[in-house]
């Protein structure tokens, strides 16, 4: 499973990339707002840090506007992945942009039929929003499972990018169900390493090691 980080915080991205954990980055207008940065400037900085796809989202809602904004965003760096909403205009733009050779992440997916349409439009990634479905008492993981089955049935190349991840269990369940990618907030990504028995075990080993009086040198 590939890991993308879901943030426009350059400090967090640099830290996780230095660990070697990052395969890409996703941003959205809310994350750009939170960063307080200019979209072109921060996207360029992120693209210089991370080798993989960096999703930058259009704000236009009509086909022509999306194409114009995609052109501007696409010129920021070679690894910019254009993020488009799951609307008819978004699907039309997806087809046009992917035919031109650029990667597209179709976002705000909440149903298997929407995911089917995105795959037919040639999307590189489909982003089902797990957490936002869970918020409405709908099991977001069922959607991942349904999309996996449909994409496998028809051998679509579109990668399932599990999004709106809120917990470490979301990551595990998405991985078990065969999502290709998870885009995860920095704190959740860091929490994946935590286990109380790891900490307890390490403390005990270090205490015993100190008693040996040895040094590895
Ligand atoms: C995905 O690309 C989105 O940026 C993100 O995962 C949305 O997450 P949220 O529902 O926590 O805002």
C-alpha cells in the first residue's frame, strides 16, 4: 500500500519524507486555507520535497474553468496531480486531462457508481471519503470493498486512494480490503508506529542492557 500524506504543512511533509514514508501528498482547498500559504507557492515547495504525485485541487466547477486551472496547476511541477470533483464537468475534464498525459485524482467520491464513472473517465486515482461517510453512520469501508470488486471485475487501472482517513484502524481496514493508497493526516500516519508493548519491551531491553555494562563499539 502506498502512503500519501493529507496536508499542505511543509514541515510535516519534510519530516515524513525524510523518514522515507511518503509516496505522495494530497491537498485540498481547506488544507490550503489551514496552511495560510499561496497555492502555487506551497504546491511548488511540496513538489520539490516529494517525488510522487502531489494532488492540487481546482476551484472551478465548469469544464472550461477546470481546464484553465488544471493547465496553471500542471505547470507548477511535473509531479502535480490534478484533483477534480466528482461531477459531470469533473469527469469530462478528467478524460481530457488524462488523455493529455497528466495524472488526475477524482475526489469527493461517496458511491461505487461514482467510482465506476471516474474509472471510465480514465482517472489515475479515485478518492472515496471514508471518514465523512462514517460521520453519517454509513460504513466507509463497505465503499472501499465495493470499488475494489468493481475495479477488479473490469480490470480498471484506476487506483483506489482511501481518503478522509481519521483513525489508524481506517488505515488497516483499507489495506486489508486492497485499497492501493491511503492518504493520511500526519498525526495518524505517525500514530501507526505506536504500540504500548513495543514501548514496554524496549524499556525492559534497555534496562537489562544497562545492567550488562557493555557497549556496542
Ligand atoms: C483527500 O484527498 C481529502 O483531502 C481528505 O482526505 C479529506 O479529509 P477530511 O474528510 O478529513 O476533510
